[in-house]
């Protein structure tokens, strides 16, 4: 797990873990979700991985384009 850089200073994301075909996003409220190539699709997953690594824009991207389209809720 890697701490999200939160370069904007107001993200709701705490950390993330990137895997070859998925990623896990850990939110500040304690929830965690798995996103993969099926939910929310390969192109959105690729964008999420880039934004997670950059540390900016991931929460906005999820809110605008991914929404409830996740593969699994962990907590």
C-alpha cells in the first residue's frame, strides 16, 4: 500500500495499492474498494493508476466517471 500524495490537499483518498490487473483505493472515511479491468473497465482503470501515481485528481475522476462502478467493497 502506498500513501496517496494528495497534492491538491483536499482529496478523500488516503492510500492505494496497484496490481497488474486491478487497484485498491483506501478512502479517508475508512472504506476501501477494488477496481479492475471489468469494473470500471480497462481504460478507466489505466487512468486511475496514472492519477494514483501522480497524487492528484483521482478522487475527482472516481466521482465523475467511475462512481459506484467498482468490483468489490473491502470495508
